[in-house]
C-alpha cells in the first residue's frame, strides 16, 4: 500500500481541497496521513474523517512588523525538525501540500529525504508559504490560467481545485428544515470564512430588519462571532461553522454572499450558485482575494463589492441585482471550463510518487 502525507492549514481553505481528495485516495488504496499544526482548524476538520493526524510546531512568516516575528522563526525551525522526524517514521511515497505556513516545514523535510512533493496553489498568485516551498516540489497545481505565468514552466499544471463530492449531494428541503425556514421566501447564505469577517457580520446584522422582510438569512459568522441577542430571531440562523450540513445549506440558498478565497469561490462555481463576493481588502491581505474576485466578475460569475464600498445600501442593491439576473450568472457559470479536478490530481499523484 502506498502512503501519502497531506498537509496544509491555518484556514479551512487550506484543508477542504485535501478533504475533497480523501474518498478517491481511499478508493485507489492509499494509506493517508495528515500533518498540520498542533491546534489549528485543520486538526478539527481532518480528525472528523478518522485520518491519522500529526501536529507540529508552526509559526507565521509575516511581511509586516510584529513582535511575533522574533519568536515565530524558532517555531518554524522546531516544526521543521519535527517534520523530519515524521518523514523518517512515516516514510511516505509522496506529499501533497495545500499551503499555509504549517506546510513549509513539511515540504522542506520531504525534500531532505527525497520524497516527491505536489503543491496546490489556489489563488491567482502564489502566497509566501508556497513561494518558499515551490523549489522543493516536483509539480505545482494551479487553479487559474493566469497563475501559470507565476510558476516554473517545468512544474506548473492547470488543474483547477478539487471540490468535495458531498457538496453535490445537498437537498434543499433538508436545508430548509435544518434552519426551520419556509419555502416561500428566498434564502441568502452568508459566508465570512472560517474565522469570520467583522465587516460582513456587522453589515448583515445591521440590515436584518430590512432583509428579513423579503429574505431568510443563514449566517456563517466564524468562530466566537455568534450574537446571542439574535438567537431565536425568525428567519435568521447563525452558526460559527458548518461541516456536514453545508451541502444542504448550499442547496437551500438562492444567493450566496462570500469572501473571495479561491476554494470558496470555486465551490460556488461548481455548484452554479449566484453570488456576491466581498474580497478581503489589500490592507488585510496580500490582495489575492481582490484578484480572484476580479477574475470571477470579468467572467460573469459574480457580483463584486469591495469592502471599502460595503454599506447597507450597496449590499441591498447587489442582492436585488443578482437575484433579478440570476439566470445570467448561472448561464455564465455553466459555460465555465473549470471543472472538479479530483481525478486529474489523483492521476498526478500516481505519476509522481516514488
């Protein structure tokens, strides 16, 4: 039996593509192990699938001044030696990395022991973690055609992003029942990312009296962001995070309001969900979500509102525009050539393993 180590973490977007690969990896006979941080969201997500999980020390590599810049390099070095120990113990035939800073020590440790590495880059341009790791990789999977120009030509492959199979099995009635919603009003699903978005949360909650006249709201607000004052409000439900029921919530949604992380928007594209994207602004990120959103807007898949322009008025106008023109957005998405890439990546793993 061949053994694969999956790695990636820090946000759900660095884990869900790995989760999408799990069923096929099991079907074709791989022993699967996962390396992530000690207490990151990746641990919670992966352990639900009964995959052996190995935690290592992790630190963030920042481009800006922060007191943790003095301590985190030591955590990264510690993580590297822990990853080396795991490579010697597990002896994988291949490593698949989804990125995030915890993946860097794992990829470099794999290189030390001549273990092949495949990296998946979801965003338009590679993040800092993947930039460090790419020289150690045999192949780099890209999500957007534009990304290929930022990658080594002999390593780059356009694959798209793997989508969790279960997302395609959602049931609208189950989703409505789960939220105690009626079938008589449109449903808006709001997703601020696994850690939540203060800007989106505040605007949505501030406009609930207006929204709830015509819509029902499912609000995935992120960890520690529940508003107890809104508990039991008719037509509004809030969750920190949803896993198993997400497929049914997608099925119930007529419109999705989301950040513009690459994995999240590719799921919206695969499910053909009309959407409004509110990308993280440049000051809060390296600008990758802005590029992702621009690409989807240009292709006719999404309506985009910058966070600087996010107001009750602009969001309400966007909701009305998208729902009136939802067939136009669905038609554009139906013409997309970005398909689920699970089979492509599984074959690449087979071809690259030692």
